[in-house]
C-alpha cells in the first residue's frame, strides 16, 4: 500500500487513532514527545528495542499510551525501581522513563539516586511542570519532601534535580525548555548513545495549574518568557542550577562523562 500523502513521518511510531491527545494546545509535553520521536526516527532505532516506562500518573504519565513502543505501566509501584528491574532483566532494551512531579511526590528521590549511583543504563526525561503547589496545599501532604517548610506557603521543589544526578554519578545531564527543541534533540541523541544513567530535565510549567494562574499568560507569552529568561550555559556547575536562586533559567548540557 502506498504511503498516504497526509501521513506524518512519525506516524509509524504513534497510535495515531488516539490523536488528538489529552494535552492542552501549546503544552510542552507534546513538543517533548514529538522531539523524542523525531530523534528515534533519525537514529533509525528499531522500535522493538525501546521500552517506555511511566507511572501512568498525571498528563506526563499518559505519554506511553500514544507511542508504538513496548511499555511498562507501574501504577502502584515506584517507576524508577521498576525501570531498573526491567533493564536488568532485559539488558538489550533501551529504557526511557518519562518522569513527572507526581512520581517524586509519591515516592521521593531515593530510587533516582540509587539508579544514578549504580549507573543503571536508561534515560530519564523529567518534565518539570511546576505543579508541586497543587499537591502540597492538601494538609495530608504537608510533610512531602517537596515542602521545604510545612508552616509556610512556599511550596516550590527543594530539589535541584540536575545537581542530584551529577553528584550521584550520572553519565549525562542536560536541561532545556520546549523552545529549545532542536537542542533537546541533540541531547536525547547523545543520551541514547551513552552508557550509564542519563537525565534530561525539561522546564515546562503546566498551562492549567501554573501558567494560567496569572503567571505566564497566553501560549505565545509563555514562549516569549522562555526566550527572554533562558540562558545557555553549557558545562555550568550544577550547584548553580537551582531555579529558585536564579532569575534566569539556566539551560544546557552540564555533564558528559564519556566524551
């Protein structure tokens, strides 16, 4: 059968019958997914070699449902621990974990640190959607590790994820925004070719819970904020990447242990 004229180059990697997705127009998740699939296509990776792992929680947890790869849904279990077990049992698989704030809130960062220290070979794409405050406002979650001071209204994440990954021995660490999709492509490509643990953080505040709360304005305003407030500093010391301490979003490639 001849290729449809309206077929997109990455349709073969998508469950196109499920499109349009549940993600809001302009959401960074869609950009990340498209960038990820474009990279897989360019690298000519056999889709049967890839396994996508998520908890199934939140918008980011739904990513595997749209992809034509092997997938592991870990609802009720720790997503990183499950990914590490899967890699040990299937060493030839390329494991990709889509991580979100919900996962850290549910299980903390212990398994992330353990995976880094052991050098388990998989790629974590952590989409930082800035929705911590949605959860920590609930009294029963006031002791979550994302709450720096349970008696204050400050509910930002206390974790500098790139720094944690580096100090625990990650092979590759980078951070971008959805606006830097071409650079994100390069980072995903490099991470796929690395041995050991790789982490890419994507700064993408949620349109519903964060951007729409009078913080980032409309979609074009949001892209403008990424452009105006992002600064590329490759090889910047990761201790300088705490978003709370910087007026600018520092992006770039920060760790590459196998150049």
